[in-house]
C-alpha cells in the first residue's frame, strides 16, 4: 500500500488509545530487542523484555486515561476517523460517522443521536400502528386529513307536493324540524335459480324505496295536519282513492350541506312518495319534545319528479 493509503487506514480505523499503543510498541520494540540481546537473547530474556515493553505501554495508556477526559478522547477518535474517511473520498461515511458518534447531541441536545433515533423510529414497522411504519401512518393521516368527509348530521331536506295547488307546502318547516331520515336508495330484487350443479342469479329489478322520517312538531300540529291531508287525498274515508298526481310527495335529500345556497355539488336523492303511516308517542313520565315518525313509500319506480 502507498503512504497515503497507510495514513488513511490508520486515521480511519485507529483511536487515541490505539494510536498510543501502536506508537509505544513501535518506539519500544527496538529497545526491547536490544535489552533481550544484552541478556543473552534467550527465550527468558525475550520474555522479560516483552514484559517490560507491555508495562511501559500500559503505563502510558493509564496516564492518558487519567489526564485526558473521555469526551476529549472521543473527539480525537472521531476526528481521526473523519479525516481518514475524507482522505479516501468517503464524504457520506464521514457524515454518518459524525452523526453516529453522538458528539452533536452534546453540542446541540437532541440533534446528533436524535437523528439516528428518529430515522430508526420513522422507518421501522411497529405493531402499535398495525404493522406499518410511523412515516407510512403519517402519509395515510395526511391523505385522510386532506379529504372533506361527509358528515351524517349535515343534510338538507326538501318536502313538497301539489296538494291544494301547492298550498300545503312548508319545506322550510320540514327542514327545520326534521331530526332523522333513514332510507335505502338502492334495492335490487332477484332470485337464485339452480341450473344443474350451479346457481344462476336471476335479477328481477329494483324495489321501491321505504323512507322513515323523524321530525319535531309545533303546538298547532302543523306536521301532523300536513300528513293527515296527504293521507286523506290518497285514501278518502268513503273508500275511494285519489290520483297519484294529487297526493304524490316529492322528497329531496342533499348530503353534506344544510342550505341550498351552501350546496356545492353534494350528493342528492330525489323521488316521488306516498304516505304510509304516522307514529306518535306521548308520555307524561318525561318532559321532552314530541317526536313524529312518518313512513313513506316510493310510487312507481319509473316515475321521476
């Protein structure tokens, strides 16, 4: 190897104590050999000379440990290693050696060792996060946080009809009093037909939507009177039934927005319904607001408002 490579290798792999041992052994090697030859050059003479050399080296190391603080020794070791890396052109290795040494953590608390700890933490999978790394969990969180999710308590309800020329309409009151709306907008009916050893799915078509609506009511019973009027228009007391155009109720539900002005393309369902039943629960055991539960059934499924 060249002198350059020898110096680089020595600086890269050596430490302060290692360098002292190497230097002392090199310096005392000749002295020990001369002393052994003076004592006859036998095995005993060589052993005694080596013992003297080892004692001298250990004494020098003890002096360094006593008078040179450990932090200073680490700094010297780090410096020699970094210089060796730079001499070999390994700049990445020099940088990682500084980070791994922890000396930056002493100068800037939480920096040196913190970088390595943070790197290991963010890149390692953990059972606490379902077997993924914290960096992956953060990416998922950022993706979800960037979405505007639909909220179940934000919706707009519009209920209108042509009964009495539209004179029975009170869409604002329905939207204000309604507390819950439940329905299944898509229902597909079908049968499973067995053909030999297999089963064939035979679709029959869509089913009408059943909508359940819960609202409050005022003291005048406006909601109950409205429902009673549409119920009577559909099926009179004399046993006759009315035309669907007279009692058909248009119900429109807009998701995620509470007013028409604030609606920015929210999902909506709209259909023609008829009244089915009205449920009222009264109790003198509690002082609460009266709730009215109404059920509506969709008219002919091919009809649109």
